[in-house]
C-alpha cells in the first residue's frame, strides 16, 4: 500500500521505501490473461490455421512466445459476453461436424472450430492455467455439470468418456470456474436481478462442488461500488463456504490525458468497497474466522473507449502513451491492493483491446504491452509499504466521483520485494508537462532503471515503428532522481535488510 502526504508544488517530493515493511504476498495470478470469441482474439489471434507463422495445431507461434514472455499464469475463456449463448458441446468432437451458430453478443457467426480441447492444448503449450466461465444466460445447470465432468472427470462416466473418445484420456483438472459473466447488464442475453442471480448462483455452486470439491468458484460481481455488489455478497457469501473469489469488472478511458491516467483509481476504490461488502456479509452471516475471506478476482480490466473502438467492430484499440501510463496506474493499483487480489485478467490477450496485435506477417507490441511486461517480470513477491510526499493533481476526473473520494498525486507509486531481496519501485509521473525531481529515501547503492516514455502522450506504436518501448539504464543513487514527464519508471536495487 502507499500512504500519501500532500505538499505544495514548490517543495521537493519524497518517496520513502523500506523492504522490511512487507504488507502482503502478490499473487502471481495478478498477471492473468483473457481470450474471448470476439473480433480477432481467437480466430486470427491465437488460432490462425494456414498462416506460415502457425504451428501444426493452427496456433500462432509468435503469440505463444509473447504469452510465455509475459509469464501469463492463467487465462480466462471463452468470455465475456460471448459466453451467455455459448454451448460448449458445439465446440468439441470432429471439426467437420461442429455447428456454425449466430453469435449475439458481438453480432458474428461462431464456427466452433476452436473449442474446449483446443483451448486446453493451447494453455498447455503456453504454460498457463485455464479459467472457464459458465453460461448462466441461456445455459443450464445440467450443461455446466457436464462441462465440469468433461474437463475434470476421472471416473467411468459419460462426459469423462466423451473426452477420452475425443482423444484426451487425462482429465484437464480445471481449477477456476466463473458463475456467469456480467449477468447484471442490459447488454446481456438473459440479464437478471441480484435476487434471482444470488439464488441461482448458490444452487449452481452447491451442485458443482458436490461434483468436484477441488474447484474454486468465482461469483459474478459488478464494479465493487454498486447495489448489485451489496446484495450478492450478502446473499452468497455464507457459512456454506461455496464462493472462493468475487469478480468485479471496470474499463477506463478519456481523451483527456490527466483524466485518463487517474481513472484507474476508481478500480482501487472498487476493490476496497467490494472487500468491505464481503466483510459486512461475513459479519452479518456469522461466518467464522476459520473460513477464508473470498479474494477479489478482477477478471476484466483495461483502458477501453467503447465508442472509439466498439466491440461489434472488433474493438481493436490503438493505444497511446497516455493509455500505457493508465495501464501502469492500473497495475500499481493491483500491487498496492495485493492483500485482496486473488486474480486479475487483462481484457484481452490479443487483438481485442489488447497490448498485442497480430498481422499476417508478425505481431505489434502496443504501448500498453511494456508496462504489462515490466510488472509481470519484476513486480512479484511481496508488496511493501511506501510513503509518498508530493503535490496533487486537482483537476477533473472520470468518473467525476474520484475527486473527493480518492487521492490523485502527480506521482502514482507502488513497490515490491522479490525472493531475491531486490526492491522494485514503480513510479508513474502522470504529468505531461513537468519532470519531477524526487528524493528516494531507503534506497542504497546503484539501481537499475527501466523507463517507458515517448515524445508526447498521444504517440502510438504501429507496425514497423514502435516508438514506445522499455529503455534500460542505471542510477548511482546519489542525490535526487528525476522522473521524466509522462513516464513509467521502475527503479530496482538490492535491499539492505
């Protein structure tokens, strides 16, 4: 966590770090991915048969290598809004017998050429875990139980035998299962009420855990700061102990740079409020301390302007440096709130509102790739306390309620210490006009410097010209460090403990 002390603009800022001030372990699952049957995420993204860049399975090798480079620990599938009309049986068995279906969420046609078995094989090659989302729109409990049996069944039963007949003798042992996706939203097929969803989710959870008690179930929350969250947490987080994580979603964006980079702070408040609602449910439902508190699963997050890049058109956002800095703030939020985060999944992993774009000839790493790569590589281990003294941005925010509810310092900061005893300090200078000279207290010796920046906040990365990338350097640790305007800087040094 970071404590903030506001000072005047003419005072020199200070960041105080002490590796002994350990707050919590950072879950590796914080750096999860998400693949949905939407736009070119699956077809033309991770699955592109006939392309010379694909392997014998039709999987894009360059995408696999990129996912491995990110060390993505878990990937959510198959949606997203898509899942509300998805029937998993359509996507297994011989491909020439799989039906084509109208796809209602994103107004396309689903060929079902990529389904459960293909996804499981792709996850194995990437070296990641699968996380499956159940259809609680047009789907049934029988269908959900059958999918669980197909994936995890080890006995002589119908759907386990169907998996074996399809060429997969060993169970997939899928651990993570979501109880629907955004079923509160008017954009959903079979939108429902919190009362109806809570009853249904409890019954489904009970049956699913009877079939396989080893799985972890993720409850469908909203943003953490809605009446839906208040009702569903109280109704479903009970002594029955059926819920392992609570899902919340949020996308942020603004054409105004400072609104854009402060918008992810709404997610931080959402996490805090969701945890408070969970605690309230535990108090009112008399849940004993021996039952663990459900973690937050932030399984859709990103910068996304839905008018600029509508989902029905493939949502192929072209990200700017401003967006990369917003993503950096998002990641700082997850590190600061690590004690509550069980999983987070950037939406999405390729082509659709993604840091990674494919072309017929290769991949483009968008501006937002680089903060994700830096954090996934270095911000693991344990989050440590930081005190920040600096000035504060006092202008407009989006959403507007951030102003008055959340601090918005010019420097957005988090810190972690790894198993190797190396401290990583991530600092986002959100200001587009002024460098910040800062005293870093608690640092000893020479530090590695990793910086993401560019000429101006509107610069983008395109094929053949990736202007925004990571630049490496060193700092002797003497005096103050100058954090450049509109930049993410990561300083890394060996802790003196």
